[in-house]
C-alpha cells in the first residue's frame, strides 16, 4: 500500500473496485442518522459521512466540522475517527495509518486513513470499523443495528 505522507493524505494505489466502493457507501448510508454529501473538510469529491444528531465527543469528528465523522474518497479509502483503543490495533494489523494532521495538538489523535477495501472480506472489516466510528460519533455503545 502506498500513501502520501503529507496533506492531502491520499492512498496512491490498490483502490476499491467500483462495486466494492458502492457497497461501502451503501453500508454507510444505511447507518441510522447518517446523511451524505460533499465533505466539509476534504476535497469536495469525497463523500462526507455526517450525523443529523451528533452527540459524540470532540474526538469523534473531523474538525472544523461539527457533524462529519468520516468521508469516503473516490478510490474507496476512508478518513474517519475511530475510538482511540482501536487506532493501534488497526495500524498494527495493516488496515489503517494515522492521518498526519492527528499529530497536531489541536486535532484529535483518533483520525485514521482506513485503506480501500478491495474485496468482500476487506469490505467486512471496513464496515466494522465504519460502524465503530459511527457508534462513537452518534453516542451508541455497541448496539447491533
């Protein structure tokens, strides 16, 4: 996996096939309270994942937005916030890397790039991480929807 080390923080190869990205978008849009549109914090072509009732903690959102907890890029990779206890395991397992902006003290250290899923197995992992991000941002605690 090749990624840029600066902002904009992009995945440069191994993208999602269109049908896998479409399935990821469908899973995101099916989460309760989520609506989508152009990102408020990234390139407008990325699909923002926003909450109608954002009640999660400060570190659950991509700032300066008050309701965007992640976005899906055209290539299928995501930038999103995840619960802090998941950051290191995701990085160690090779699923994600910290966003460079998370090194700045005024930004949450919960922002990661989750690599683009390329098949159904990787999609299942991406959806599980997406759900954890949504749970944190929406104030849901481990509920199964």
